């Protein structure tokens, strides 16, 4: 039990204790007193002590003690009378638990040391263990046997310093389990789709290779899959194949040896947005894809390209009239859409600039892009494996699947869904361009209204902010309500510092995080989290 306190405090007195990982129960009782009676007793006391202080024959030590007590009594009476404060009695008890005596003694000594360093004096409850134990149960029992020992008075303003709920805990009742708070072992549950609590459901996950970010994402995919949430993953490093197989997801592989294809020229029924027509919307998206192929293309050349694209669609009966996309009141299937070879054939032999760039996609090593879509897109979990594309061609595959998944997100606003963009720096970094980066930013900015969540994952933080002086990386970071920073190198921490409100302490923490630990920003809460999973979950996701 705590039996005495400092006379004045400038901080939360239980802060260090609550943030510790000691297994204990803490109980605080407050008893409000009759202010009228207290003022009456104080006035009587002040009068008597005032007379005693005039007697100069008293012992000097007694005079000093009486003088302190006299001033305290006057202060309390003033606060009660002038500042309309109330007075309480406070009782503070702790029960420490352990599995063996050695651990118990260690924890007890640690607790006593922490309390004394905060200006609180303690007494072990020898022969009163039962009363203290009951006082720490949720039955509101404060025995008279211990009350007289631990009773101290406190004013209303002083109650603030005893407030116990000061740790940055996050526990959303309908949330998905993340892990445990490193400081106090409290459970962290976040419902990022809770629109009444969070501005958006977007998330950024940064960390070096091997820091644990992929494992964290896999645990989230598994747990949200159990909740029936649609999820779409772009996998450039072939890390999500096992979880797809174990959960019965659809795995789409794009590469030289693959037999699954997605047609970049597909127009899907759910693709229309912002009141625009189907073909207009598709042309805007294709501008990003073809800008990756025809790097630094000027407006004049692109106008020629767009004309050829329009003509390609017109040859299969698709025009700017939206009704041209329907046959017998049914939206046209992928089999009725043009492919890249149809566009290639629209160019004359003298238009070598376009034909030479497109040739590799028609007759060369990337001819697997020249096929109609032949995969099942109705699954709640779709993994896009683009590992076989190689370093130089990953951006093409990523762009095709971002377009596909964005259309899937827009299909039904009443359902929650999530897009995971691993190695997102390839789409908004220096190897990309304005059109593609603007499209990705648009997804992060508007996905909320479709009930969706965008998750940006990368280990190359500096590359994320390399395009257009980092405006796209910064925009995506600012439009992500949740941020998880795993262990990072010094260079990346310095880059991150420019775009976030990292404190000096947090910069040190990020650098020294162990595998599977992260600093998580959830709105204004900054907490250190250890990612946790069961053995059964590990069997599924690893």
C-alpha cells in the first residue's frame, strides 16, 4: 500500500508503473469529503496552531513542522472556499503476481523502487494480504483495517496526477488483432474500417528486408479473410503463395512460363467512375500504362497513340457510346475485347517509334501480355504474382493489376475490401512517372468512399519520395491513417523524419527495433507493438 506522497507533483505519478511489464493489479479509491465540515475543522485547526506559533519557547523543529502544517491548512481552506475545489481521501493499493518466490521478490523490489522514485512511500501489507487482495478486486471493498494506514487527502486538481489510464493503448472492440504493446503487454486491436473513428482505412508499412513487415501483412490478410473481407495483393517478391494456397485464394502468375493472363485492354462493367463514360475512363487509365512503355512521350505523339487506341476499340464495336459495351442487356465479356496485337496492327510500317516499342509485347519476351483474361476474379482473396517479370518489367505487371483491383474495389460499396501494394515505390518512385503516381494517389485518396483500404508496403523509403520531390510519397503517407514503421536504416529514418512528426526518441526506437516489432502511428497514438500470432496461424502463412 502507498502510505505517503510528495506534497507537490508536476507529472502523472503512476506513469512509469503503468508502462512497466510487471504482472500486477492496481486499485485506487477516492472518497469525497464534506467540504463544509472540512473548512470548519481547518478553521479551528488554523486558529489553534496560530496561537502555538506565537510561543517562542517551543522546540525549533516543532515550530518548523507546525509552520508547514499551518500553511498547508490555509492553502486547502483557500482552494475550497475561493476556487470551489473539493477534497477527497485517496487510498492506493497494489497486488503483485509471480509464478515463484524469486520472481515475486524481484517484482516487489522493482515496484517499490519505481514508486519511491516517483515520490511515493510504500508499506508491505504483512498480516493484511487478504484485505489488500480484496481491495484490488472489482468489488469495491476497502477495509477499515487498511484505510487508516493509507489514507491521504487530495484536492480535485491533484486527482489529475493520479489518473491511471495514460498509456497509449488501442483496443477497438470490433477490431483485428495486431499484437501486444511492448511497454505494458496490453493487446492492440484496430478496426481500420471503422468510419466513425478513423478518417480512412489506409495503411503504410515500412521496414528493411527481414524486419517482419511481410509477416505482419500476412497475419492481417489471414484475419481479415476470416472476417469475409475481400483482399487483393500485388506480390512482386513471391511471398504470398502459401497463404493463397492454404486459404483457397486465386493465385495469378504473370510471366514467360505462366498460363494465366490479364488483358490490359479489358473494359470492366464496374470500371466507370466520376460520371465519365466507359471508354473515356479506360483511356485515362491506359495513359498511365502506355507512359511506362513509351517513356517521356510528348503530347503530339500521345495524341496519335490515343487515336489508334480508339480505332482499335471501334473495330470490335466499342465506342464512346456506353451502350456499345452491352449485348442483349449483358456487358460484353473479355472475349469481345481487343488485345495489344490489335493495337499494334493499327500502326503503319513507317510508324517505327510505336511499333518498335510494342513489338516486345507482341512477338518478343513479353508476349504473355498479348492475351485475353482467363482467370477467375470472383474469389475474396486474389494474389497477383509478378515475380517472373524481372526487375525491369515489374512496373507493367503492377500497373495492370492495380487497374484490375481498383475496378474490383469499386464493384460493391457495401463490402469492405483491401488492396496491398508491395514495393509500392516502383509505382510512385523515380522509376515511374506522373501519370502512374497520380493514379495510385487517387486510389489512396478516394478508396474510402468505396469501403476500401489501400496498404502501401516498401523497404525503400528513400525511393518512395524520389519522384517530383516526394509529393506523391508524402500524399500517400498523409492519406494513410495508420502507419507501421519496422526497423529502418539511418538513411531511411532521416528521409522519414522530413515527412512525419517523429520525435528524437522514436527515431532511436525505430533503429533499434527487433524483428517483428514496429512503431505504430494510429491517428494521434504512437505505440510500440510486437506482432503476435498463434502457431496455427504461422503454419498457414509461412
